[in-house]
C-alpha cells in the first residue's frame, strides 16, 4: 500500500506548480512566513490549524482538507515507528463516555 504524501508535497504538486505560485508569492498571499511555507513544502514542517485556515481561504478549500492530509501522513509514518509498542498493547473493551 502506498504511503500518503506529506501535505507539503500535495501543496507543491497540486496547487503551487499548476498555478505558477512560488513559495514567496504564496506566503505573501496567505500571510504565512516564507521560511515556514518552504519547510512545509519540503516536508520538514507540519500543517497546523493556522496554516490550514490560511491555505483553505487562499485556495477555496476547507481547512479540514489540509488537516486531514497532515493527520493521515502522521498516522501512516508514526505507526511503523512504534509498531512494537502497539503490538504489546492489549486491546480492552471500548469505554463509552457521556
């Protein structure tokens, strides 16, 4: 199964390149620090709620789109890293909370 891409890769390949945006131009348009945006595009920083809201406003998407990309990426990359610990955890009956 193919791993989900980092949201920065999606941002670069599906939004920036097709529309000719540079990191500088997008950073200015979204009012995001250029260095932060470049780190996201390189997969070195995560998309947080602030960034998701700004990208969603700029591109006409939903902030959940960006946060879901980030969450999926983190789940898929973290699971193998903690696989032995996960295997050692005994599953209990679900706890129902009010």
